[in-house]
C-alpha cells in the first residue's frame, strides 16, 4: 500500500537547475532523502517515490502512476508540513535527470 500525495505544481529554476514540486503547505522540517524519480517513456517527471516501509511508503504524483516507464535514483530535499506529510520536494540537477526545462504534460 502506498500513501500517494497529488502535486499542486511543478516549477523549474534554470539558474539553479532545480525542480520544485509543490504538494501542500510547508513550514516544517526539511530533510535530504534517497528517492526514486518516476519518469514516463519520454523522460518527463511523473512522480517521486520518497520510500518508506509498507504503509509508510510515500509517493508524490504529478501524473497517473500508469504513465511511469522507469525510475532513476536521486537525492532529493523534502520539506514536511506540520502534519508530517510532504509539502515540497526539490530535485537538484533536474534538467539532466528529467525534461525539467520543458513544459510538463502532467501539471
């Protein structure tokens, strides 16, 4: 069982080459975690698997899970909201890992 969190928006900053996935309201702790970037067949970001065990496994989705074609391991920065759920995910080196510089078909 996965806990899936729908993304509200995806932003890419070409100056820092960082993609920012907005999920909810932040303000809590920020941690760097080992994650899997979920990519479609064309290399667009569909979601981010933040890991966890069984019922605690968290996945942030920009698009439908059925669109995932492959995964790429990455270190991401996750900001958690007051309830302990992910509020924002930041992916460094986003243009190399995904098609971050192009308009996403999922948001």
